[in-house]
C-alpha cells in the first residue's frame, strides 16, 4: 500500500492540459472528504465565513449545532 501511495502522490501533475487552469474548487478531487477536519471536535469554533444563521444558532444553542456539525464532518 505504501508504494501505491508514493506512486500516486503527485497525481495532479499528470492532469490533462485543459484542466490545468481550472480552479481547485471546480475539480472533484478523490479522497478529499474530511481531509481538513481530522482534528475537528465538539469545541471547534464555527468560522465567521459560515452562514450567519448557523453562527447565531451556535451561540444560542451549541448543544444542538455542535453535534450536528461534528457528525456531518
């Protein structure tokens, strides 16, 4: 398995030329689910970039929002 990971570690460098100028947020990247939430826990803050309603709900009812957010990740 380790050699497979090493062989595929630079897979984006072999993208077709027409995809090289496509922003990352427009690409479906395999294996990226939860990649930035490995250290997410119940005390992790809701970011200011999240919708205002979620931020307000989190301030008023963290016992409801935190479990939901945590499970969704």
